[in-house]
C-alpha cells in the first residue's frame, strides 16, 4: 500500500486515463475523489458513479464528486466535499480534457475556446483550489496529464497541443513556486497513444498503428510513482509514462 493514508483528487475521472489512474491510486491505499461532470451516461461511456462503484467493489475508498473544471464554483464545491469526506488532499491528478486535432485554419472558435477552457483554465482552477489543502498536509504531489504532441511541431499545430503546452509551462513554474512547501509538481503524458473513449470520440478517425498503442495501465503505474513524490523527490519534470517506469 504505497499510498496508504493519502487522499487523491482526480479530475476527469469518469472514463479513460482518469478512471484507470483513480483505480490504481485506490489500489495502493489512497482515498480517491472521482471528479468529473458525467453523473449520467451520455454520448461517451462512463460516469463518476460507475468508477467509484468499481473502486469500492475492490475494497478501495472512493467518493464520486460532480465537477465542471471550467466553473470555479463547481471546482471549489468538489474540493470542499472531498476535504469534508476524507479530511484533506495530498495528491492531485489534473486529467480533465477535451480533444480537437483539426488544423488551425478549419478550427471553429468555439472549439479553440473549449480546448483552452477545459485543458488549461480547468487545470488552473483545480490546481488553485487544491494547493492550500496540500500545503496543510505538509506536502504532496500535483500532476497534470499532458501529451507528447506538445513537442511534435513537425506535424503542425492544433488547439489540443497548444492548450497542453501551456499546461506544461504552468506546472514547470509551479514546481519552483511550491518547492518550499514540499510539494512535487510534474507533468505526465503517455509515451504512445492511449485509445480512450475520448480519443475514439474526438480523434477524427485517425488510424493508429498497433505498435503506437499504449495500454492505459502504463499511465496508471507512472501516476502512482509520481503520486508518491514530494519536493525532495521527482519534481519540475515532464515525464513520459513508459520511460518513467522502465
């Protein structure tokens, strides 16, 4: 139980990488807030209640909390509910995101704004809300889920990669700001492509060769390792899942 006694807040945990990471943290002893908008089944499978139920069925501790990361009020209520239930927060996984891979010249403004609102402002809001609680615990770990696409400039540009690049800059700077508070701050991305429900819905029909597909468990293993950190360990880094756990 590598995370026994810890509390994790996982944003974007109703499906995909977030759900897999939430289950992995719980299996290592953390109490987990399963935070996302999805309380009922919609176009994309997965709800916070389903994920929390699977964790508790495996003898873990989980709290489903409705959370719209683009709303400061919603985020603050979700964080407050977590603290009320579990007594504090030690770990943040800022995973909520939307995907848009279209070229800039054909990107509708609303899609551009949605990527920035969810992928960047959403990370800002959950991080801002969680930091005071992690400080109260004497340290902990913050991680934002990003993408290798940030560095793939030879493949052009899109709203998704731009929003994730901004998140990496945000978290690299935060690592310096929070070092004195014993808080590790890192970014984590898949080394290859994880074919999540979100990818299937928003990947634009892009065909991914089998050798480029990464099992979601690779991200879960890497997230557990980063969740164990404080400022005396791994911090201020951009990690790729399979490289981190190799």
